[in-house]
C-alpha cells in the first residue's frame, strides 16, 4: 500500500468498501432530494411518480429515470439549477460543437469539492508541491483548464496556466521553468513531441516526469509511444463536464485502470440498447450520478462512453472501483459496410509501429454504393528517408494489418510528417463524408 501520507487530507480517499456503500446510499438520498429542487427534476420525478422516500439505498438507483445530453440541452439555460442563482459562483459548458451546449453550475462548495477531487488525482500519481505543473488545456468554458488548475493549486504545485496551443511557447515554458508535470490531450502531447523532434530537439531533454493525459480516447499503444518519446509516465485522466470535468476517474501509479472517486460519483454500466445493467465486468455504457454536487445534481447521466468495471483489487489499496480505458462511445461507433468499427481499433494497429507518427485521420466516403474507408497517417519525422518507395511499402503493410483488424479492405495513405492538420485540443479523428449523413 502506498497509503499513510495523505497530502490532500481527504477523509474519502481511503474509505473501505463498506464505508463507500454506506456513504453512497446516504448521499444518493440527499442528491435526489436536492435534484428535486430544480424545475427539470421536479417535473421529471412527478411524471415518474417518484417520491423521496422511494430512495433508501444505492440499490434503489434503478427506480430513477436516466438523464441524457438531450435533457440537458432542453433544460438549457437554467432548467437544472437546484439552488438560488445567488449561490452559483461558476458555470462551464461541454465541448460539443453542434447546437446548444450543456451548461453546468457550481456553488462555492462544489468548486471546493472539485478542487479536492482533482488534487487527490494529482497526488495519487505522485505529484507534490515540489513539482512545477504546466496546464496545456483550454481555460474558459471548457473544464480542462480551470479544473486541473484549482486541483494543482490545492496541492500546492507551482502552476503555469499556459492554456491550449502556441506550441513554441509551451516548449519554452517547459524548459525555462523546469516543468515536471504536464496536463494535455494525448494528441497535443504527441504534436509537441513531434515538433521538438522536427526541430532537432529531444523531448527527453525536458525534466518531465509525469504526463496527465486525457479528455479524449487513446490506446495503450499510444501511451507506450508517448512514454517512450518523453521518457515520462503517462496517466489516463477521464472526465466530462456534466460530472464537473476532469477529476472523475484517474489512474494511480499502477497504471491499471482509472479509479472513480465513489464518494462523489455512483457508477452503473448498462447495455445501451436494453438499458438494463450489464453483467459484472462486461463492457457497456457508463452511467453516472453526482453524489456531492449541490448547484446541479445530475441523476443517472448516460455518458455514451463505453467501458467496463475492472475486477479485483488495486495493489495501491484504494477501494474506489477502477474503469477500463474508454473503448469509444456508443454514439461514435462507426458502421462501415455493416461492420461496427471503433476508431480505437485503427489506432491500435497504427501505434504499434515506431515509424508511424502521432497524427492520423479516418476518412469515410461513398464510392458507388459502397462505404470506403481511407486512413491517412503521417510517418514520423525521424523514420522518413524522403523516398516514395518507403511510403508505398509502409502503406501496403498497414492496409493488410487494418484489413485483418476490421474485416474489410481499407485504403491507407502514408503522408510526410506535418501533412495533416495539427490538433491543440481534442483531436478530430473521423471525417464522415458518406452520402446521406
Ligand atoms: P467534455 O464534457 O466536453 O469535457 O467531454 C467529455 C467527453 O470526452 C467524455 O464523455 C469522453 O467521451 C471524452 N473523454 C474525456 N476523457 C477521456 C479519456 N481519458 N478517455 C476517453 N475519452 C475521454
Ligand atoms: Zn490503484
């Protein structure tokens, strides 16, 4: 057990399984009562005939209705607000690019709790007040900036609010201030590394020891590649604005799945088609309920993220359950020629190869009546000898491997380094230009 020293001073981090169960039942009752103060849940509970006394323990959660992103959109701007507006000190929105965003509100206590969760995450991976922390995600409505920022300050780290983008400045700051911990999306961390390598600089020459990477899906292969390029440890960070943002689930030093802070979130895994609970250990849609948020409790939120609860206990000694890496979203699953394909399956094949760069795009079109999939991928700067012949050979190799993975033939274009648009935030991995979409 790595326990004993608890730099965040949280009474929740080392709860036993029984304590967690009891606390969750108590908090669920209070969260449902609190949610009922919002116009949205008042109407929803009345419609479903739910009375507060129906909820006694956490097992009663299945009596409650689900909440979807659409429900949040329909109750925009303040239909889910459960406190007097005067008590709100902050709002955020989701990063969605279409239609109305989903707005999330916080009281002072909510922000303090969130900062504590985030500080627990950072301490869990070994960050301390001696570290210098550079936060490379967007500050503003997006939760990655301020979310990590408050947690890092709470832990007492020297915090650099660099924000997203401006790669040259990011590199300069990391060097000049001897940065040891960074937070970024995995695609942006890869972009920075490639920029450094292209300029004859070595990412290993930085003093980084921890990379907190998240906000978008990535594979184990991508983690290994990033760890190799930077010579640091990469920890997966999962969150969504509806559940605050970052700080929901985070890996510990064992890097074996992400502990969900169960004092703050009640987790279910359901079959997205039948909406019934999955068998323990099966992959399904993650559904979450806030247990400690006052301004806007959210009940049974369908995240659309697909994952499973990992069996067994973590050697770190924490009893908070662990989630597997997100394998995709139930709504971004691609159906190509009738076959279900997750972008992560393609990434897995690509990232196994040292000569593949970090940037790729899956392009879907219609040719005749058929779906066509083209995977465009950059070769890494260091492996590129400038010859067309090399690109051809690599292309044929990848085409074969991806065909074996997904079960139909695909086109691969191997491109020179820097050919694809670089990402500074969440990478856009799929361009779907098929007819009728
Ligand atoms: P947003 O509410 O805009 O912050 O977006 C949240 C969504 O980003 C989640 O529902 C996931 O689909 C995705 N996401 C965040 N962190 C991760 C992660 N570590 N792995 C996979 N997907 C993630
Ligand atoms: Zn652990």
